[in-house]
C-alpha cells in the first residue's frame, strides 16, 4: 500500500517508513495524493457528487470536521480533522426533520431500551413476521401465525387481531380496570393506549405497559417458534406485570410500593411515583 504518491516515495507500510514533521509546513493532508488515488479533497468531492453533493460540497467549503458544533481548523498543520460523524451530519442535515410526535411519546415510556426498540419495530412494521419475511424473499414453509395457526402472521394480526394477543390484552385491561377497543394497526393501537384525564408523566408509565405487552408477545412468539414452548397468554401477562414493575423501580428511586401492591392497584401505584 503506497503512501504519499505525490512525494515520489512509493513506500509501503510493510517496508516501514518515517516522516519528519519538522516545522509541520510540509504536511498537506487534504492536498497530498494517498495510495495513488489522487488528493483526498478531490476524491471526497467526487464521492460527494455521487451521493448528492453533500460530502463534496462540505469538503470544498472546509466544513468537514466538527466537534461540539465548532469547526476544527488546524491551520498550523494545513488540514482539517475529519470524523465519520461529521460527514454523516453533513449528508443528513437536509433530510432529518423533527421527530414525529408518536416517537416522542414512545421514547418517553419508562421501559428498557431493548423493549422500546422492539416496540418501535412493531410500529414501523419492521419485525420479522412470516409475512414480512416472505416479502423480503425468504422462503417460508408455513406462513400462518405460530400462536393461533389460523391466519397469516402479519404485524397487525400478531399484536392485535390474533386470539392469543387478544387474550393478553384482555388480561391487561381487566388488571388495569379499563376498557379499550384494540385497533388492528399497531401505530393507532399505541396512540389510543392513553388515559385521557391523566398527566403526561402518568401516561409515560402507562405507555410502558403497552411496550411490555408488545415486546412480551414478540418474545413469546419467538420462544414458541424456535424453542417449541407451550402457548400461554397468562404467562405473558404475568411477565408484563413483573417487567413493568422492575422498569418503574429502576427509573424512579422514590417508588416505595412492593410488587404485591403493584399487582393489586397498578393505577394507584403509578400516581404515587409522580
């Protein structure tokens, strides 16, 4: 691998070499030719043009290389510090907008990041259901839901319409003492799973129950599909109670109620920690 071809070295890393920094004026990071491919500012400009011009324009303007919102212009060295994140920011700055309100509500839910990520994938219909796998070209021998065995396993079916999912939701509604109409679309289901007269803080904890149910159904589906465990809605519901209680205790140090109180009076417990 040749280094600084413009200097006529033609040396490789295997051969070993030294560079005398001296007064630093002889080093030109962006203008020197590396690996016989031309100068970096030219190469990156061509790459930027191929990707919409964002990177190339940033290099031409000398804007690649930022830290904490400030440009790192090391004029004494004759080059600018380059970081992958700064290039990513330049490419994405024209396409990234505000976070949709639904995701702002989701990320505020008091749940583990792994469970929140699963819930986000469900809302975005990015979970590897059998219908989604077939859509991606994966050969599926049996496209039917592994929890009920009656309908093709899509996201809307698995988390809302499936008889198994319906039993889990009914157990949760009975436990919470509320009545809801389950929408087949996971996004609409999440948006309607709120208490109209409660504060945002209470609804953040309330939303964690939705995250717990959705992630619990997905985890149980995987256990049934791969580990051949017995389908058990009551087990999923019990795990939701345990997980959400543990999430609350991890998030709120002022939570003083025990697990038994949480199981008997969940709404009262939520109001105690706010």
